[in-house]
C-alpha cells in the first residue's frame, strides 16, 4: 500500500467536536502517521489557539482543514464511509475493528476512490442518523470497565492501523468494472427510493418504523457501484411513471 | 490471552515526564485498554491537577501510581524490559514494532513474569544508558515527515496492541438480528424482481443484456437477511398492484 495514495484518498472527519485541543491532537496523530486531510463538521470552537498548541508540528493540517456545516457535504464525494461507534445498535450494522477497517479502506484506496472516517462528539459520539450514512461501523476494542476513548486517541489508533498497511501485505486489489457510487449518489438513491415507496403506499413517512434504515443498511453493505445505482434509479423512474 | 493476566504482569513506566497532562492522558489510554499499573520515574511535576483532568475516569490509576527515583528500582522485578525508541542507535539492538512487541510481552506474561514498557521524555526520549537496560527496543512506525508522537499517544498505540491479544476479529454475522435469507428465498426474490421489472417495462426478457446478472450480484454481495427480503418483496407487491 502506498502511503501517499492513502493520504490522497482518505479524509478524517471530526463531527461537532467540542474541544479545540482535541482537533489539534488529532491533527498531530494524523501527521505522525502520514495522513493530512482533516475535515471538520460544525466544530464548536475553531479556530482556536489550543488546537494549534496541541497540533505541535502539525499546524499545517489545521491551516488546510476543510470545514463543513453538514456531514452530507463533508462526505459527498466519498465511496466508503466508516463511522466510529462504541455503542451497540438496535439494528446491527456491519462492524469492523481498526485492523479490518484498514484492510477495507486499503481496497477502496487501491481503486482510487474517496474514503471518509467519521469520529463523533466527545460526549456522545455519532448520532444514529449519522451512523446510518456509513457503510461500516468501526469499533475500537476497549476495556468494559472504561470504554470511552479520548477523541484524538481514537484517531491515533485508526491512523496507526492505516500506517501499518504500509508494512503488511494487503489483499490484492479487487478488480471491479465500475466506479463505486459516492455518498451523494447513494443519498439521491435513498431519497428516490423513499419517494417511490411512499407513492406505491408501501411506506408511510408519518409512521416510518425502521424501513428506510433497514434499506440503507442493505444497500450500504453491498457498496453499490455507479451502474448499479443507475439501474435501481431507472427501475424507480419506471415505477414513478406508472403511479403518477 | 487473559487481559487480567496482562494487567497483573505488565507495567507502563514513564521516565522523567515533563508534562503532568501527559501522565493523565497515558493513564486514561491504559485504563481504556484494560491496563492499570502505571509507574513514574522522577516525574518533573507530579502530582498535579492537570494529570487528574486529562485522566478523566482513570484518576484511580494516578492514585495507585508507583513513583521511583531511578529506573533501576522501577524495573528491578521485571523479566522483560521493552524500551520505546524512535532513533536509530549506534549499536543496533533488537527492534520490534508494537504488534511484535505485544506478542513477545504475551509470551512472558504467559510465564507469569513481569514486564516493563518504558516511555521516555517528551523532548528526547530514553537515554542510551536506559535503552541499554532493555531486552527489546520498540519502534512505532511513523511518517518520516513528522515522527515525534505525543507521549500518551505512544502509550495508547502500545496498549491497543496489547488489548488485541485478547480480541478476536469481529464477525459481523454473529451479531445480526435476523437470519440470513436462503438461496431459495433469494431466487424467489430475483424471480419476483424480474417479473416486476418487466411489468413496469424497465426490462425486456427478450433483450436482457446483463440487467438481472448485475442485480443478482448487487444483492448477493449484501447477503440479505430474511426481513430485508420480505421488505423488498413487499415493495415489489405494491408495484405489482399498481401495474396490474
């Protein structure tokens, strides 16, 4: 695995971080491991000199940071979205540990497609609707006695595992015939799907139960490519013409 | 590997740490990974409330910390001494990465013998005479551009690797909430899908191209569970009622 390729295609996305010191420490952890693309979604207190102090010699990452208001915008161009999560969910999602995550990320980078790794709020992590944007949930093994890792520490562990791709032989590139769909393309698909399910009266948005969550999980698991998304949307359009 | 045994026999030794915040952050990193034996050699500024603040819920490790004046005293009862080191040395020493170090440490713990892992000063690491006390030198892989890890981050990476001795790779299907669909159920789904695609005139069975093959590949990749198959077929039925 080429570390420069990893750096080119992987971004670390910190969602609604409270403490600027953690942003700086995360930047340092990234640069130590050869990563540079730091993205912030609605940080509470940034820029801030505490971030610069904790970043030490990684202040350049703070200078080039991308800041977005919404998670959707931050991950729109990514074909693999990995969300760190400590909690058990009511609807289980595909879960990987940092080592497995690094392998999966390596495969997508080998296809020259974008990856986002999401880290949630210090206090309560990622929200369910954010986790439902993710293809994979990443769980860092911890003690049951004290499972709450500091945010920058979590970034360090994941960045370290990515660094090791440099040393480990990873599985040969999966040869795929089509580019993977981006997060934005998938969200358009899910919107289209929900509209259509509603039109054919299979889905009631006022009583959604877990329908869209389950369908998201199903399709995200498959990591659809762009042609597959086009096929599904073509089918949905044909259904729309029937019902309108 | 029994995590309790690891905790019983492994101590983390911080040598002449300058910043009390790093001591606290190291304590938290240890407790997150199931370690509790923190040892300090001549800390510059300890105890200090900054250490307690950064330790968060690991303040108990600071309360039970052992403080020594000399490294010799700190490691006297240890059978394996591992010293973290970034630098190349004039006299080469056996060097391991964190993963290899965890394996070596595990072997000694299995023999119920003591292990010390040494972390040096923030500014200049361990001195040569301290490194010459070590059986193994531990080098954390880093970027050549910026190789100086924060002290507590280095503790986090090594503690994480020790934790993994105790951890089996996650198997997503083991925690799934629904039984996976059988091949027969999937074939019924694909038949139903093809009929429906034809009814809405998106698919022409006389000119199939690769449509069904691509849809099969998409859904098979996701390994649908039975509830997901039922949802998809419910949607298809709703479309059928519209078109018939």
